[in-house]
């Protein structure tokens, strides 16, 4: 399992030198979607939470670049509420 994940880490970070996760700061070099896969494989989060977090990661990424996406205050509040309830409670 971890050998496969290490291969994903290497593929997802071609410009950064990552030889696996040895300490917490190593996660800074790994793509967020790969981190979610690692947490899922390690049993830290379930499949449903992983999928929901990937959706929210995609929303965050869409909002971080100039485009025509309009995000309302309600969507932003729901996004923060979800993260507070599901991530910061871990």
C-alpha cells in the first residue's frame, strides 16, 4: 500500500524532491489531492469524506484563479462550515 502511495507522491511532485513521508513537514511538498488519498488509505478518513473534500478542493481551486464562476456568500459559508465540522474535528 505505502509503496504504491510513494509512487503517487513521486509522480504528483515531479518538480519537488519527495522520497516518501518521513515527517509532518513532508506533506507540504505533496499535492493536496494525493494527501487525501494517503489519509484515506491510512484509514484516517472514509471514502465519502475523501470525495467531499476533493469536491471542496476543486471549488477552492476554481475560486483561486480568474474565471466566470460566481460564489455566493451562502456557498462560502457552507464551505467553511463543512470544513470546520469535518476537518478541524479530526
